[in-house]
């Protein structure tokens, strides 16, 4: 990792200037005078004196989050504009980026008033379609399948939502890659030998988007809460009423544990209400086997028509 230069990127509609090379992000152009976000290598305090909430990993105040990852780094996220990073001695670049592009960016999104949904998203007929749900339920697998069928990928794992004109929720792009388990790669007949392994999971890999990555924000039309069924029958889609959808959106918010410390409990609940009212939220139940993905795709397409 070179530390003698600065690098320019974009993520979630934000311009980023970084002391750290971040190959996962989309490269930006350096002509802007002031970036939206700065990532700086700097000394970081061991504690946050004004913290109102603390845990093993994080100390949080209304405008600051201090992340302390043993043997990796301390990350100080300030006012939605700056992330200070002090790496631990001997830390590997990939481990440093893992928490910077995950938990640290998640805190920054909250500080800027954005809604980070734990979801993977593709674009169908000009509308963003999100796949959310518990870890391991197949969010990335479903997005990878749809992307391979020609639907542009918007983001994987974290979907940043910002409310635009007339309160329309807009989904923003993140990283042009997906993280897939080895069994999904095998089902898709993809050779994993040339792929980057995920940082802490030896049987998970980073897969570049299949030539179709959407950079521009897209109106978010559908949120599918994925769940498995042991019943081998056809996949099904069930509408979720807004009152219940609010709770599901809250539970599937990325790094939800930061919200209280940042003083965002009420505003986040209201955003969940806005999102539940302005999108179609469904349960998407499918068999565990990958052979049902084509049929699941057809079901999604039918609900988009």
C-alpha cells in the first residue's frame, strides 16, 4: 500500500480523497477542489472523551465514532466528512481496508443522514431492486445471478439510500464486485483460482461485476426480504404491509447498533416509515438449491412488469 500519494474515488455519490489506496472503489477524477470525504493517515486517540455509548469495538458520540479493531487499526469518523486512520504495526492492507470500507464508512453514512440498508441491488427496467435479509440467505448470490443475466449491479452488501425530489428513495452505487461463497461459484461454473479470497473467510471470494455496473443513482422500487424454504416447490413472493415492513427495514439496516449513540433513533425510524411507504416490500422465499435461481428470476421479472 503506497502512502506517499493521494487517491481519488467515488462511492455512494460521494467524492473521496484518500491517503490509502482503495482498489475496491470506483476511481474518481481529481479536479474537484474539495472532496466530500477525506481519508487521512494520522494519529488517532485511544478513546473518545465525549462518548455517550461504548462497546468493545466502538465509542460513539453525536458527531464522532471511534472504531478500535485490535491488530488492525483505529478509525476516527468525524462529522460525515473525515476518517482518520492509524494502522496497527504490520497490519495487512486488505485487513485495513476491510474495516475502513465497512464499519467506518457505515458510520460516516449515518453521520451524513443517509440510510445504509444491508442489501445487494440490481437495476431492472430503470428501477433498483434490493435483496436483503439475514447473513447467509443469498443476497449476493441472487444479485450475482441477475447480473450474469444482464441486469446491472448497483451494489453488494450495503445499499446507501438517500431521499430525493418528492421524497423518492434513490439507491447509490458502491463497489463493482460481489462477495460469493464457494458453493455459489461452483453452481455458476466460475473458477475461483484467480479470484481474491475474502479477508476472514477462506471459502468466500470477491467476484467482479459481469461487465454491467451502474454508477448513477437509481430510484429504489422494490425491496425483497430473502428467506429460504426447505420445501422444494416453486419460489414465491408475498407482499409485506408497510407497518411490518418498517420493523424489517430497521432490522436490516447496516450497522444498526450505531444509531442510538449518534442520536438518530427517531430520525431513522421515520426514514424506515418513509421507505416502507414509498417502495414495494416483499418476502421472497426460495428453495435452498441454486437450480431454482432461474425460476426465481422469472418471478421477480413478473412482479416488475
